């Protein structure tokens, strides 16, 4: 978890409610990164895409899965499982270095040239984020560029990837200033700052969810109406059938960054939209796409963006409350090393991030559990509304596993702790039996 993501998700109080068809790390802004490589898989994918340009058959070198791809899937999912822990300790380690060396206090002294409190906070925030970015950089490159390249997902050169990564970083620096300033203003004035911050975050988060799809996402990708007009008509018919009038359905050129496939729903009010990856349209049959879209429309109709926001706000309130209850003795104990003696000091920001990272890590089964419930509801909705067979729906899940190298049957503890979606094996079993049960 990159710190920017922690900042964006916790401080912005949003977790960017965005309900995708499957877990991949290509949804959030800073993590959309890929590149062209000469590995065999990349060649495989290139030839796949060429063959798909002329024919829509799904019997390709990628699907059904070859034994080589199966081996690759297992190694990729093992790597991901280990990385979740590595990443957690790296994030904490970096924050500890910044704190225990007194570097945070030094950055605060430096920022004080700005005189006015708001600008001191902003300057500190930027210096701190740059420090954090540099210290995390080797891990960032390794996970998001090298590993993605090795497994053949990357569709960008290093420079393209890094350019987008820096853009995400710059967006983080700009968008987090208001919440961070608001946080320190409340801490200085109110005892129940954690409650007020959580409530104050609601309008901010709503605003951010509204503008993100139209202001931020287009900086990374092009969003076009679906180019296949037959498919578009079918999608709009499905939308009006479920009561979504004037729906915005977009095709995004996600293949620019990665070969992974997905679809998601995000935004609120006028910016609410369903987005399909171009890779999904290229590689899935019309019926499979309809099921995926039925699932996405389920999120839309059942107001999951609002429910997601509610869960996020409750979670933030709890995390900040717990931080308030536990952080003061730590500050007191290490005040000499840290170079600050109260939470009210902006130099405490890395410590606050440290607490939130730890709390988020240990309590994420709660938010993921809530998410899995909503994903399951969306699966049911997709089956009901499209009337596709259980086999078709199961095939869509099977393809996801093959194209995204996602383990259909992860260890139970991993699913419980980290998965925002039920495992693909469970989803496949469910859709197969669901149709049988309702026949
Ligand atoms: Zn979903």
C-alpha cells in the first residue's frame, strides 16, 4: 500500500468507492502502470490480440489455460500473497525511519519559512511526501513495474510508467492538502476531533467522488462511448430494463497500461458511470460481457457507491478514534527522538499515517467483508437481469482468472483478510448452482 493511497483513501475518506467486477490493482489512480516487454507472454498476448482483431473466438493461446499459464498463475498469486505483508512492513519501516531519525521534525523546521500555518502545512506535506516517495521508490518500481513486466501485463515503457506514477503522486500532493489542514485545525481546537473530521470528510468525499471520473481519470486514459454499436445498443437496452435511464457507459483504453481485464462503476449524480476495459470487450463473448455489465448495473441500482462511502466513513471514524486513544503515550515516550511532543504538531503526520496503516491492515477484513457482500449481491443481480446461463457466467469468471492470473481458490485466510471480492471458485460454483436452483 503506497502512502499516497493510504492518504487518499483514509484522509480523503473515500477509498474511492468504485465497484469493479474483479480484484485487480489497475483501478486506483497511482497504480495504473505497465510497459512493453519482450517476454514470451508478451508475445503470446500480442499474437492473441492480433488474432482477436480478425476473429472473436475465445479459443486462443490464452484461453483455455495452458499448463504454462497455470504455473504462472500460481507463482503470481503466491508472490501477491507474500507481497501484501512485505508491503505492509515496508510502509511501516519507511515511516519509522522518517520519525525515529527526527527527520520529520527537521522537515517541519524547514517548512516554517512559509510563515502562515496553512502554507507551513502544505510545504511540510510536500516535503514529507517527496521523502516518502523516494524511500519507497525501489519497492514501487519492483512491484508495479518489474513484476508486472515479468508476468507480461505491462504495456508501457519505464518512462511512460514513471510519468504516470509521478502524475498520480502530484495529484496526491494537491488533493490531500485540504484534509490534512482540516485534520490539524480540528486537533488543535476540539477534543472529539476524530468525530468532527469523519463528519467533515463526507461532503469532501462526495465532492471528490463526483469530480474524480471527469477530472482525474481522463488524465490517465481516454473514455469513449462503446465503439461496437450492436453491443452499445444491447447495453443501453439492459440499462433501461433495470431502470437506469440516460446511463453513461464508457469504454476505456486500459490496454494502454495493462493487459488485465475489468469493468467498474463509479461517480455520483451526473458523473455516475459504468466503465468497461477495452480488453474486456476484445476478449469476452457478447453474453459474457452482458453478465459482467449486469453485475455492474447491480452496483448502480443498489446504490453501492453510497453504501461503500458509508462503510468507509464508519471505518475512518473508528480508526481515528482508536488513534486518538493510543497515540498520545507513544508521542510522550519518544518525544525526544521524534522532535515533537504533541499531536497538534504537523511533524506528527508520519506517526498518524503509521497508526492508520496499522489499524487499516488489521481491520481490513471488516471493509473487505462488507465489499464481498455487495459483490455477491451484484452477481445475483447480473444473473437475474441478463438471464445468462450459469455456464456462461462461470466462463466469464474463469476467463478473469486466466487473463488476470488471479488464483480462483486462494487460501481461506487470504480471501478473508484481503479480498474485496469472493474467490472466483466460489463465484463460479454459485452461478452454476443458482441457475439450477431457480429452474
Ligand atoms: Zn462488482
